[in-house]
C-alpha cells in the first residue's frame, strides 16, 4: 500500500498594476492520511491519466502535469479544463481519472458516483483569490461587497449608482452551474439570488476577459491564477482590477499574496482534486507526486506549501 497524505496550499508572487499580484496564495491545509484497505489495481501505463474540471485550477495542474511527464517518460497526463461540474461528471462516468473542482463536491454528485461504483476521495490542494475587474474606461476603482452583490443581482444597473458615469453596467459571469466560480457567486456571495437579467454567461475565463476588454462599461470576475494566465497571453487587454471594501466604512483591499493569505482580502476560493479510491497505481502515483513535489514545482509559478494547521 502507498497511502496518500500531505498538504498543498497556494501563494502568489507579485506583479505590477493591472497584471495584479499573482494569485493562489497559500494557507495551511490539513489533510488526513488516506489508508486504503485493498491493493491498488494494476496500472496500464499506456493509458493516459485524464484530468477534467475547473478552468481556474488548470494553471496549477499544468505545472504539475509537465513535471510529472518529464520524470515519468512512460506516463501521459491529459488535461481538459471543462468546468467543475463537467469534471465531476466525467469522473463519475468513468471518462476521467481525476476531477479538478473550485467548489466542494455536492452530496448528490457523490451519491451519483457511488451508485456507479466510484468511491470519491477528496484532496484540498490550494486557495485562490477571486479578482473582480472592469473595462479600463469605467471610472470606478473600488467596490464594496454589498455593491458587488447588487451589480450581479441587478439591484444596481448603472455605474452612476456606484460613483461612476451614468451608463448601463454590462455584467459578465462564468456560466452557472458549469463553473465553480459561478456557483460561488450565486450561492455563496448572493445567497441564492438570481443573476441580473441580461447577464452574459461565458464558458471560459479567456472569453470572459476578452469580452470585458472589448465592451466598455463591462464588469467580470475570475480566479486570479486564471486571470493572470490569460493576461500573459493578452497583455494589452483594456482591463482594470478593482479593490474591494468589506463595507462602506472599511479600507479598500487590493488582491495580493499577503491579503489572500491572511484573509483580509474577502474573496477566496478553495481548490480540490477528486479521484476514485479504487483507482489504479498510475493515478495514485500522480496524486502522490502532487503532494510530494507540488510545493517546489508550483513555487516556480507563485505557490508554496504551508504547514498544516
């Protein structure tokens, strides 16, 4: 047996102005050692390890994937950023060996998997900040938590209500419930309130950023790691990152490594890996590799391991 145990957390390095300070800041994460009572299934090294799920997690997993395949020349890891919901579905349906998720698995999803013979194992692997951004022409630099809720629910529809010009707010969101970030916004931040009528739902972070940059008066949000990844590809996008107030009397908080780590920045989201407890050795070897080497590898991409708390 080869029990999987460990902890990974995220942190971020600093970037200037609208390139933002890099995300996935680390927090201490306690992981219970997983002891498996049955022997691992025999691995077929010719078969790829298929990882589906959260687009926000994909920059992190891509770093691990490349290093793992370099070390294990016979291994092949296929990464498909499909959104959290589809990643968990793929794991349950046997179309993926690992699911990336930017929200905890739902009980009905766990039961569906169990009914299909999949015994879900969960690893909480990091924390990312959620960045809110606008088209650079918007004359607003700071919003409060309550104002964010009102913008995305439709209680505020014009920038003039928020200290800007009297123009209509163009709201962009990641698709709900496909993406875990969309689930977080609707179910956690807005407490189940509906999105504003006319909200433009985007199927990827790339599309969301491109549309916000192309349309004046736009607002959107992403996991910071995803935002920074696409900003590297499109460095001239006309976007501006907002600072966030907890309330009208609080100081504006920028999204930085330190502020994510100490939770003074109010919008953070944990990331998870899910896999079958009865998966074969190649899958568990990859998970173990994440736990053993993820801190060093992701340190090169602005993450580090924090001690379990």
